[in-house]
C-alpha cells in the first residue's frame, strides 16, 4: 500500500475513532499536493464527513460538493450531502440529494430510509410510504421499514396486508429485541388506528417491554442526578449581576411529546426566527459528552466555582455554534442539483480549506468549535433540546436575559403519548410506565426549583390552550418573545391544521392501565 493510501486509511480510522480534528489536519495537506482525481475525491469526502461530525455543516457541504464536482456518478457522495442537508433542515435539498443517490444506486436501504424520513418531515406521506415499500422490495423482513411506514398510514382495517406480513416476520424470523420492539410498535399503531384499544395496548406494552429489556434505566441514579444539579445551583449563586447578551436564544422547555415542536413551528413562521430545533449544545458545552452514565460523576467532581468568566465563555461558544448553524443554513439555501455541479466555484473550495488551515493555525478550532462571527440574518433563535430543563441553572448564568417557554400538557395524556412513542435513540426511561412517571416527577421537581430560584423570564404554555385557542395562545407567545402582535404569513393555515384528537386521550385508555394506578396517582399533583 502506498504512503498516500496509508494516509487516507489512517484518516478514515481517525474518523471511526471520533478523532475528527486529527483527521482534518491529516487530510488537508493532501489537497495542496496532489492532483489525482481519486485521491482528491476521497480526501474531500473524508473532510466532509469530519466537518459533518463536528457540526461544521457549511464546510461539510462545500467539501462534499467539491467531491461531487470531481465524481458526479458516486452515489455515496449524494447520500453524505443529503444527510448534511437533513441535519440543517434543508429538506428540499436533502430530498433532491437522496433521490440522486437512489437514481445512481437503487439498492441501498439507507438511501430510501433517509428519503422517507425527509418526505415525512415535508409531510409527503404518500412519497414516504413509497420509500419504505421500496426498502421492503429489497428486504421483505425489514422491521425498521414497517415501523416507519406505519407512521405514514392511517389504517382502516386490521386485515391490512402490512399486519399479516409483520406477523409472518415475527413467526418465521430470528429477531433481535430491537426488531421485536419495532414489530410490536407497528402492530400497536395498526390496531390503535382501527380503534381496537385492548389489542393496541397489548402490542405497545410488549414493544415497550423489549425496548426496556434492551436499554436499562436506573431511577435512583436519575433522582441522584437531579439532586446533584439542585445542589450545584443554590439560590445564592444567582445573586451576582451578570451582563445581558445580544441574540439570546429562546429556550423552549419540556420533555418529549409535550408540544415543544409545535411551539417552535409557530415561532419559526416569523422571518426573523431561526429554529435550531434539538440543538443539544448546552449538554455538549457543559459536559463535553452526552453519555448518560457520566452525569453524576461530573456533577460531584465539579469543584470549581461557576464563575462569571466560565459561564460567559460557555455562552460565547454556544453563540458561535448557533451562528455557524444559521450561516450554514443560509449559505446553502440556494443550492440545487438541477443547477449542476459545474456551477460551483473552485475558488470557494480553496477558500474553505484555507479558512480551516488558518483557523487551526490560530488555535481557533477547539473541540469542533470555530471562531465565527454572529449572523445578522436572524434576531431570534429557538432551542427545543429535551434535556435543557436540567440545565436552566447554566442557562441562567450564560444568558441572564434569556426567554424561556415551558410547554406542559395534561400529565396523563403526556405519559400516554410517551408510551406510544418509539424513540430511535436515547430516552431509555421511556419504555416502562413506572420509569416514565418517575422521570416526569423529577422533571417537574427541578422545574419547580428553577421557577422559584431563577430570575429568568419563564412563560408556561398549556398544550391544550395552543390547540383549542390557538389565536390567543400564539399571540401571547409572540408578545412574550418580543415578536410583536402582527402574525406572519401562513399562520392562519398553521392554526387551521391543528386538531384536538390528542386532548383527553387518557380517558379512552385509562381502564387498561389499572395495574399502574399506584404510580399514576402520583401525577395528580400536576393536573
């Protein structure tokens, strides 16, 4: 193997080992010293992957585009750029990218899976269903395809062929616990659509059992985690006056299935609002890791004071990442494959790699964070990361003038919505009713503490009010955030699309959860 190929292999190994910055440093010199097309394509692709993993999405896209310009028949490059567009919520560009990848290679399940997810985000449910059926044509036993497809269809009969095919898979295939869970959640959706509640609950219960069996959750450790956070943030720590910052995010707080996304959608209708969605940056900046098992040790080991300098530095890094995400979005808003790869300027790529080289030389990139000027295109940013409710102490110190919207709904309806939800990653607490209840109680306990302790501007929005009286509730949200009274274009259609069939949902199902009454009684405090 030549030295050059060894270098590329080493770079790929670094990416697999999650040492993305080292990979970038290793690859970048190759772009200056080699003209071989294959070497350049591989180098740009590896750079794109590394930048994608560090969430430098604009640099990822530019390097993938350069690779595409040199190798326009490589389906993998369109897939890579597609998932980058999807991360930026550039859904049309993502859709075009995955379609191009499939056109070049129609035998990759993950291409159809990501195109299906994109179509679902675009509310093109028929197109999404076709994607999942294409997967089944390649792999008739794909439990993942059936689970995703079940979310695109309103089933009217339990005799639907999908049900029988899923049952055949369960009978004749050796399935992992995860695959079994996917089957049972799919069947639960079919029977729930057909209003056969007892069977739906049975299927969801078994699906949750297999998810719970696969992923453990320690309730007592989680309670200790909340205790540790509260102990870290006594009321006295917030008595220090902190300087207000510009372009402060709007944090939309709540656990999954509370209605956070709906609130963000109504805010992002405004042209000056950029939706960061589930940004996850507070978690990354505070702990430099999202691994659940490390939280208690991190809190107990945090001996240093939460100084103004420290929290201001965290805020600075958050805003850099916030600006980078917005700039990536704007920079790639107009690209379309219909324009052709040749329309991309080579100078752009030279500039990108020079920018990275300069950033590295100046020490401007640390842990994937680039020095980058704030964007002036948006005045407001929204962050709906589900775990942010745990970090309001940090948020209060980082952004003392932050606006917080706390979204709540009837706790029993909320518990039920979580019970019906299959989470692709994380949320290991969500697959056992007793764990869901305890997680909910701990969430409300720390929120009560924050509301009593913090000087932040927190507005509580009831999900039911948003659904049943959207005009007034949305007006309240806009006035609270400073967006004013004038509603943006498209808000009427947004309001008209809201439906109340998930309100008082618990009343239809409560008789099937009597064995959990001991746990559910604890929720009365929050009703």
